């Protein structure tokens, strides 16, 4: 889709007056007996954006029910900072009941175990919830690729709970060393996976160790972070220059890089690498991969791809069932991009298209559905408190300002969800446009 058309899509929903729902005997729509039920499974970035957009677009035309196993929405991009103790949990989480309730959207806290696509029911541990239209937004879960011991002996890093647990784990190990008066495996951390998450986490933990060592009377050289990555370079999805810059900067922070080394086994207290080398550490964090949430695999062989999730058509509808849409990390039609960088901006982009197309399905008046084509987004990476990188295609800009830019984006997103103020979507869009413009000027000046 052209950029100009994209903008029209982003701002169209607010500009158009809400459509009137069908009336029977001139009764207001709220007295209609059977409103279509739109169930949104998963309230992360994708699901919450669909819920907000649809409420604004479709108003009382449909009953919107949002389901999530977590009680809080969390902003993933700030999880490394939470793990490093730089921010508090309350700064990056919002209770879902409050966030959705404010908009008049029903929230059900339950874990989706499977979907009965034939009977159109979402099966949760407690009950089953019928739907007329379903939006799958369950995100992804950690993939351990069957590596022996990885599941049992590694800490996951997917949610605010994981980040808080990791922080508490590291602090208690360092404090125990300070009491014992000597450093050991307790002061060693192995981060497995050199994608964006692993890189940001390692850099933030390096900042944390500087302080923690001082507080616990441990020599900084006795505390170590090792980042293990199976490819010879970090960031498989980004350019070689960005990888090289990041590698050099991480080394400056004192992080040991083990590149081109696959993990073959994880034991309690150690990681075994290809070739037999063993890294001993009491903290092992797994950031090496994700796979679509389990519940969506019930879509059946034809409609589900184990790598990409629900297989989608150009309207982001399941190829096997037009009543089912998918957004974000759990629905990625392999046809759209070969090496997608899964990001919340992508999830929000999906959500914008899906809410429009869903509205077109719900509306009594004819509305053209929008054909999805992915836009290229800038990627912001923060490498600790002093260095950030803005990546756009093969260009990148580095400096402290991008750390603050990333923080600002987080604040805008969270403030929008926290307050329910729709106009903040505009601020978010304005900011992304500003970054794109900065990139354009920088690229032109080269
Ligand atoms: C540590 C980390 C750092 C990241 N950093 C960045 C970054 O800097 N920039 C960036 O753009 N992207 C980043 N991402 C990726 C980004 O967060 C995701 O791509 C984005 O959140 C995907 O949105 P989503 O709606 O598909 O899934 P999610 O936001 O993951 O939401 C899925 C929701 O579904 C719920 N759920 C899952 N399973 C079930 C179930 N069975 N039943 C009920 N509910 C369920 C979850 O509780 C969650 O609320 C990061 C991800 C992680 C994990």
C-alpha cells in the first residue's frame, strides 16, 4: 500500500461519523436481541488495538469480548529495563480490566486452550465462549527447539512477570555472594540468543551489574555476561553494519560474545555449546526464539503453519474461515515477507487493517475491504543507558538520542492505552513520521 493511502487509512476511522446500527421497528440498537459477537483472543498490542479501533468504528453494532490469560497489558519493549531494575513494573503495565472497561469492552480473564472452529467457540479452562467473528491475537511463546534441558533450566523472557523474576533472581544471587565474600557462578549470566531481545537485555544487565557489584562489594571483573548466538553475527534480520556496530559496542560494555556457537544442551548451572565447551552460570536466560501460541494450532494443518501461525489471505483473514482474522505474532502469512521482524508496530499495523475489514463485514452498508501490504518500519534498539540505534532498511543512526526516542514512543503508547484517548494515536503516528523524516534527511546527507 502506498504511504499516502496508508495515512488515509490511519486517520479515516476518526473522521467518519459512526454508522447507525440496523434498527428493527425503530428500536435503538442496544435493544436488538442478537448483536454479532466479536471475540478477541489475546490483548497484547494487536488485540488491544483491534478492540479500541472496533469500539470506535462499530460502536454498538457488535458485542466485543476480549480474553486474555494475563491480568495486565505489558509493554514488551521496556522489559529489558524492568529486568535491570531501571523502571518499576507499574510504569509499563496496565490492568486490562481497567484499560478495556473504560471503553465499554467486556474483558474475560481466562487462558484459551483451543478454538473449536467448526462450532465457532473459544475454549478456555473455565468455559467456552461463542463467536460470530474471531480475532486471534495470542502472540507467540518461547521456542526451545527441543534442545535438551533448555525448557527446565532456562529463565524465559516474554512478560513482565519473567522480567521481574529475572531481576529478583540476579539480585538475590549477588547478595548471597556479598555475604559469602567471594564471586562464583552466581555472578555469571548467560543470555542465549542474539536477536533484538537478547542484545537489549544483555546491554541493560551490564548497566545493572555495574551498580550491583558496587552495592554488594564484588569486583566488576568477577561478574560476567556472556551472549551466545548461533550465527556468526548478531541480529539475523538486520544489516551487517548494524551487527558489527552492535557487537563492538557490547564488547565495550564488557559483554563476552560467543558467536557462531549453537547451544546443544542446558544443564542446571551450565550451557553446553557445539564442540563441547561449557559455560557455567547460575542465571541462564533464553531469548533464542519464538513460535506461535499453542491455541492457534487447532486451526488444522491447512490453515496453520508452525512457523508463521494462522495462514492468512490478503485481508488478514484465515484462508480457511472468513470469520477468523489474525494479527501480530500469531498470524503471519508467510506470503507477506520472507524475514519479518516481528514488532509491536507490525501488530498495530495488522490491527488497523483487521479492524477496518471486520467493520466492513459487520456493517449493513457495503464497505470495501482493505488489502494488506506491509510497510517498512524503523527499528529502534537500545544498548543500555547511553546508546541507541535507529535502523531503517540498510541505514542506521546511533547515539544517546535514540534511547530517549525509544522511551518516548513507549510513553505515548502506554499513555494512549492507559487513558483511552484516541487522539494519541495521532501523536504516535506523528512520531513515527518524524523518525522516518529524520532518517530521510540523514540518508540524503550521506
Ligand atoms: C522481551 C521483548 C522485547 C521486545 N522488544 C520489542 C521492541 O523493542 N520493539 C518492537 O517493536 N517489538 C518488540 N518486541 C516484540 C513485540 O512485543 C511483539 O511483536 C508484539 O507484542 C506482538 O503483539 P501481539 O499482539 O501479537 O502479541 P502480544 O503483545 O505478545 O500479546 C499476546 C497476548 O495474548 C495473551 N495470551 C497468550 N496466550 C494466551 C492464551 N492461551 N490464552 C489467553 N491469552 C493468551 C498474552 O497474555 C498477551 O497479552 C519485544 C518482545 C519481547 C518479548
